[in-house]
C-alpha cells in the first residue's frame, strides 16, 4: 500500500509545484489548447504541436502495395509499453477484419501486444529504423480513450504516420481532432463499429489510402514541421530576451 500514499504525495506536490513554476515563467510552450488553458492562468502561452522532422520520413523506396480487395494490407502502430494497452480497444474490430481481409497484418513498434486471430508482428523501437518501419505500412492507427491524460497528449503518433504519407485512423480525442481533417487526411472514428468501418473503408480502397496519405503529408509539412514551428519559437525567445525581431 506504500505505492498509494506515494502516488498521492507526488500528485499533491505536482499540484502545488506546477502553478508555482509557471508563475515564475515569462512564457510557457505547450502542445495543445487543453494544457494551454491551464498554463495561461499564470503566464503567456505559445502552442507548438510536435514539431516533427518531416525529412526523416521521406523514402526513395516504395513498398509493393497490397493486392486486390485489400489483400496483404499492413496496419502500423508505434508507441511504448505505457500506451500499448490502448490497442485492446480495437481488439474485436481487428479480429473481424482479419477474417474479412486475407493477409491483413498489424505491425506493433516499441511494445508487445497480441490478440487471438490477429496477425501481429512486434518489433523493438529503433531510432535508425523508425522511419523506414512506418513508411513500410499502409495505414497508421491510434486508438485512444477519452480521459484527462489523453486530452493532454500531443498526437505525435499521428504526425509520424502523416509524415510517412500514411492515412490515419484515430479516436476524436484532444488534439487529434485538430491534427486530422477527417475525410481529407485521415478518419476520426468512435466505438468498435466505427473502427471496423473506417479501417475496412481504407483497406478496400487503395486510391483513398493514397489520397488521404498524400494530403496528410502536405498537412503535416505545412502546419507541424520543424521548419514551420521553429520560426514561432524563435520569435517568442526573442521577445522574452528583449531582442528585436
């Protein structure tokens, strides 16, 4: 039971410490409006989602695409042991889709996960191989519950998928609804039926995958790349330092 009182003590310390730290700050950099609303009570806020080095996800090698009727489609998920349990939210849709579409597979990068009847490959995360692993996929997935923790997340998985020109499927939680223009650069879905229908739509339609993937790449380059965000950060740092722009 010692873990319980220690967790409560840490929570109480953070509750007191974070506002005190922000009150001493001239500016705070946050990843989304959810955390920004709290921070701006104490100091000015700059929102920078990501950013992501989009150049890392360019590839001159194109994998051979899936066959007819979605055969051989590779779903991709990247993360860690702390978030891999979110895949349990779509266990049933994945099982149903595996029956519907021959050769459907799931690549899990950075953690271990399995489900009866689902063809899963788990691979250790490797910085040098990360971009190539994602580019080799056909669809990027990010199932996520709606809670205070996830509302404060930065949606970095989505940025990685989109930088790799993958169409994305995710729940409409927190920053996800800003990163993904549903129907244009990916799909926002809810519940098991929504996940099954959204993934099936992309599995069956290679042209749609390509179109949404290309639009996602354009969107992440224009809004979330390092090249775009670094100018905003530099402007803020100059203001804090009192240096003319």
